[in-house]
C-alpha cells in the first residue's frame, strides 16, 4: 500500500483534493472489521465521498474515502488519467428489481396463512395461486391446472424425487438481497413461518457489518421463498428448490439499495462459503461501470458458481444493466401468467432467459392474465408479521425462478458437465457453469419473441431436469 500512496496523492492533487485510504478491499472473501460505510441518500446514484480504485498489477480494487468538498466524479476522472491506475469509479448503488403494483404427490401447502386444515391443504391449493410453477401443457385436473406462463416445477419435483435428490437437496443457493427472515432475533425479528431453521447456512450482513443478515424490507424474503420456501408442510405456498440450503447475504439496506463494494464482498463471501448458485435481484443504473463487482463475478465463474441476475425494470432502469451484463451472469427478464413478456421487462443485450415475474403483459399479448408472484414474506413495514402479498412483480422475481432452476439442474445432474458435488474444498470449475447455462437454454421454450427480448426463451424445469445421458459440455458461455 505504501508504494501506491504517492501515485494516489499526486493524481488526486491534480484534481484539487487529498485522498485518504480507508483500507483495501480485503483479499479474504469473508467479512472485514472495517467501519460501516457512509449513509447513502435515496437520491444518490453512488456513495458520497467514496471511490473504488484499482492500480496496475493489483488483483482487486480498493475503496477510498474522499475529504469533504472533493468531487467523486472529478477525482475518479483524474485518477483514470494516470497510466498506473487500472480503473477508478464511483461506488455505485444498486436497487432491488421488483416492480410493486397497487394493491409424484402434490405438496399439501394451502396457499394461505389463515390456518387452513391439513385436509383442505392436501388438495394442493397452492396450485391455484402459484400459476408460475404449473405445467404449461397437458390435460388439467381438479388438483393440477395448467398455465401458459408456468415452468412445470411439478415434473421437475418428480424427477428429483426419483433421483433421490428431492427439492435440489445438497445444493446451496446464496441470496444477495435485503436479507431473509430466517431466524428469531430479540423482540423485533421473527422467522418466516414457511421456512425451517435447518434450511439455512451461515450468512453475513454487509450493511450492518455483522453475522445476522435479517430482512428489514421483505424483498429478500420473497426472493428466497421462490427459490426454496419449505414445501409439503401445510403452511403457505411452495418453493422451487425446497430442500436446497439458503445462504442469506445482506447487501441491500431496508430501502432496497446497496453499494457496489458491499455487493462485491457479498459475492466473494458466497463463493468462499461454498454456494453453488448466487441470486442477485437488483440492478445498477444504465451503463454504470462496477469493475469491482465484475472482478468478483469472474472469481465466482472460475470456482464453478452459477450467477443469476435480474435484467432490470422499465421505470427503475433504462437499459439492461449490471450485474446482469456482468461476466458469465445469466440475465433474466420477466414474463406473465399468460406467457407473455411483462410490460416492465427491459430488453437488449444481456437477456439470456426469461422466467415468471408476473404483472401486466406487453401490448398485443393474447392473454390479459396479470397476477403477481405469490410467496410468504414480511407484511410491510413489520418485521414480525407475515403475509402472502399481491404486489410483488418484476424481474427480481424472475431471477429467483432461474436461481431455483439452476439448483435443480445441478441436483438432477442433467447439464452434461462435471458431476455435481458440493464445493467442500472450494475447487469449482468453469465447465459446470457452462453446462448449467447450456441446459437451461436448450430446454427453454420460445415465446415467439426476438432474442433481445426473451433470450433463449422461458425456462422449462420439467425438460431441464429430465433424465438424459450425460455428454461433454459444449463450452456454451454467457456474458
């Protein structure tokens, strides 16, 4: 660090400021003892008085504090002019990608939290609320309807049960978000009634810098519910990879906003603690560069970790953006109950797949069905009361479906790459990621849209987990 200070000071003085280092981005992927970052106003698109710098020949970037009066953009631009600086950028803010709207034996989840009897629940009432998990073709029955927007979780559950890996047992999915209502804490926080304590592995809170990443928003709990809410327990609704382990990693605050530096730390934490899939249901602003996040994503890919992100919502963002456009990330757009593109879903380079996000379809869709994605989560603004709200719509929800799907493909061992084993030694491999992506893409069904709108199409979990003779991975890659 000492040899870098003259470079930093000289370059910064050209911009009329003095820069004080606040500690390099840790080479370890676990939490650090650094002080909490400065508060961020909801109006800001980056953290005040903070930049992220990487010097030539360094492995990772570092976070640097600026004195009062220093311009973030101006200082970053001055540093970039120094040939010994690899990059210098503001510490950009990401926002959760939900689009709120106004207000085999089938699992016995009743679809309510009103104490429905087990007899009533055994009819599979979840199926009349969770259209997104239903088969999209075939003959409907009184217990199992079909939905044009469904991804056929039912056949996938059956396939995994027959393989002895029900609900993606043995896979760990990290949920980088606002936290999860995963445990009781004092008198303020209560675990969601549709999660079990045994579903979770240790996580971390990079907002409050502690080891208890509890949700103060509801977004993270909803996302985690789609991925792995407890199933067949006569409570609430169902999750996709319902026996996968969930790793709560809090990188977004109670307003659904998080800094790039914290997100990069969260990715590294998930990789170091043996997650096989990372879900990121948030986006940075259009065109914002977040090189420290990209570095962490490359490390995840090298270790064989599948990374999934929402592409962003019209109104919140103006183009498909990071982390969906990051290296090797699966970018996910949102679709509706009627099997159409959601009117909120951004299109462009970076859309790899689409999945249910609910909500209103784009103009011209033959179906006007517009129900949201239902999961058990916090009843805002309480952190103790839970409900199944009807205002969760967006590409955040869509990304959660693909993360659950990736976990199920890993557990089903149908991706044609190296055989799945938990990351007990931290030794991953790139072909595994390529194989999962290839499997999800080749089994997706087209909605008749352009590639920049739907990518390879709407995921089909029944087909993706269908038994097949493993073949060598073709090396298919995503950005």
